[in-house]
């Protein structure tokens, strides 16, 4: 019975930003648990290579190039998933733009608009596109990848913190409004994870030292350490969880 709690056989998952980092690892974990995964990012070559790696392990994987900041491409992603897999059960809104260090007063409005378009409007739009199908089948699961920055902003990361805080609010609003259709929405809030995405924070020795000083576990996470949370939230193991934030930060928030 315990094994069945984490079983994803028969499920279909869309994972944005899944050609690398956290998205790639969550996609791999879901595929290993039996799900059909639709890999998505802007990088065609990376997606094609990753899909072939999955297939080499006899995992069920498909790929579709998509820029989450472009509404039409999000619509095509959902249509592709339905055409190839026949259904959609899980959406992982992982794709996001890199954090940039700058003060709020020096922030470029163009950068602000870009971050809102990708980090917030993208998840909002993709979730709304899959909503009719979730509602019709009386089940659906949304996992939004936010950040501890959405709860505890750091100096110089104000724009990123604003975006991630809004994504938490979106998660809770989805849970509140769509729970009656058996649609769940939860958020994963990673701390500092060693990925290309967060390189600006861990590749600088001074910044990395500052971060480590605020992490009780005294180390930076690896993308693989988010796999367990992804499986938990995608599976029946979390069937009574919705509107919640699941933090994986090495203790950063309590430091």
C-alpha cells in the first residue's frame, strides 16, 4: 500500500523549464515512478537530448519547445500533450527567469515586466489552459516552483522576491477556488540550489559565503534533493494537501 501512495502510473505530467536543473530532476523522478512526462523548455537541442536519455531508460517521455512567456506557445503545449498522451493530470510550473542583483530603485522596468511575464503570468496562463480538462475529469494537480525569497526577501533580489511571493499567492488562490473540482495546487519553496539558474548567487565566493552563513546545514542543495518533494506532491501521498508551501532550504528560514 505504501508503494502505491507514490505510484504515478497512468498519470501525465507537463513540466516547464525541464531541460535542466530542478525541472529536469523532477521530470526524471516522475518518469521513474511511471508517469508520462512532457518535457518543455526553449532549448530544442537540450530537450531532444534529454528525451532520448529518458527513452534509453525505457521511460515515457515526450518533448515540446515552449517559451512560457508566450501565450500561444503555452496553448500549443497543452494541445500537444492532449494529442500525444490523451490527458493531463499534473502541471509543474518550474520555468523562470534568472534572478538579477539590483536595488528596487535601480530596477529596470523592462526586466520587471519580463520577470512578471515569465515567472508569474506564465504559470497563471498555463494553469488556466489546463483548468477545463482538470475540471472535466474532476482531478488535477498543480505544483508551482516558488522560492524562500517569496517569504524572506534578500537585499538585491527584490524583483525576484516580488515575483515568487506573487506565485505563492497564486498557488493559494488556485487551491481556494478550484478545490471544489478536486484540483490541488501546492508550491515548492527551494532555498539556494546549485543550478545554472542560480549561478549568480553561488558562483561568487563572497556571496556564497554569505549565503552559507545563513544556512544551518552549511551547504548548498543539489537539484536531486527536490525530487522527493516533487513526487510527494504529484502523488496520492499528498492527496489532502492543497494551498501549501513546502520549503526545502537547509534551514535558511529559521536562521
